[in-house]
């Protein structure tokens, strides 16, 4: 990744222009030709440096509810549990973590009732007790800034 | 709270949730899919940006590819009267991307959550130790991610 790639990545991350021809705005910003900028974006997508280009929305302000949840399952149950959990389209991310609560996942649904319903369904499908499921909705946001500077 | 989006907004969301096409004219291409003018789509997005529904438009960059290979969720057990102060302090670390207060329970007594990033595990450990010293909280747990099981953008509108 050279200097121009990093400049392009930074420009793409921070504020993709709301304009009919966004790459022309970015090209002007980084001082390069628009065709060169777009060619490099295609390469960065191709090699996986850019996972996705899109809108990051505030699900709560759109009228949806979200939460972070965790379940405590037996080692032997992990594969089945991760399948059951990942099958819900409302589950956006899920991770295996080194803790007694070993599967953690984020959920976005139409309201808190829908979230509670999905968590209860998961609990029953996996035969878990009430204490084996955590529902951890955000009470206060201190920071949300998932932008990263490309390392030099 | 139920979604109070207009029909137009729902149609925009249904296309937006799939991510932008990698084309020179992404808004024009999405607008065509929605069946509206490019200017209309840009108007909706500008309105959403102004009222906070739209946080940001941009690339999601792979942490690994930009040299931030390690990350951990660190959960902190903080006395309720210090949550505000400690949350603000931890959020101030540049290595922290997310900081939230979440409810504690008997089964899980932690109430502050931070995502901490670094080049490698040692760097993350160092940052976490510095965070602990800075806020004077030593009841915390660092949860390593062993495996990513699913990572998908939210599905707001199903069946599209």
C-alpha cells in the first residue's frame, strides 16, 4: 500500500462525498486523476483492504432497536449454537470469545420486544437457562468511531 | 419504538443496506434501482445526515490490512457513580473505537464496554493496562475474539 492508497483509504473512510460523481471530489482532494483513484479503489476492494463501501446508519434513530447479547454454551454445543444464532438475519455480528459466555452477538430488530423474543427463542432452541443469556443494550454511548488510520 | 419511515425511505433503506456499488456513479445506480431520481436519493441522504439517522458514508476498512491486527473487547466493573467519568476517560484513548455503558447483572457484573485495537496482542495488553491505571479500575476482563462467526451489515428491510 503506497502513500496514494493510504490517502484514498483515508478519504473514503472519513466522508464519502454525497455528490453525483463522488470519485471526482476525492480525486481533487488527494490531487490525483479520477481514473487512477477509481482503479485503485477497485484494487483495494479486490484485495480486501476495503470490506465494504456504504452507509453507517443509526438504527435507533431509524426506529429500530439493537443490543449486544451473549450466551454461555457447552464446548460441544458451540458449532450448533453459532449456526442457530447466525441464521437470524437480525444478527449482524457474532464472535467466539475466550470466556464462560463464549458466543457474543449483536442484534438489530424492529423493537425491544422483537429482540427479547429472538433471545428467548435462541435460549429455548439451545436448552439454556435464564442465566445463560445476557441481553446488554447500550445505556449510554461514550464513543463510536470505527475509523482506522492506515499504519505507516 | 416502531419504525416511522415513509415508503420512500423504506425503499431507499432496502437498497442502501446492501452497500454501495463500486462504480463511478454509485448514487445514480442506486437511485435507478430504487426507481427515483439521483437528486431525490441525495436529498433523503442529506436529510438523514442532518437528523442523525445517517452517521457516516464511507469505506469499512479491514483492520488487519491496515496493520491493526489485534483487538479485544474489554469490560469494566465500575461503581455506578463513576460510570460517567470513567466512560469519558476510556473513550478518550485513541486506541478505543467503541465505548458504551451497558446493564450489569449478578451473572455479569460489568457495566462499561470498550473495543481496544493495536498492531498485535502485546500492544493491546499495554493499552488496556494503561487504561486501567488511568481510571483506577482494576476489575476488568479482556475478552479475546477467537473466531469471527458472522459479519453482515444490518438487514433493515427483509425479503428484498
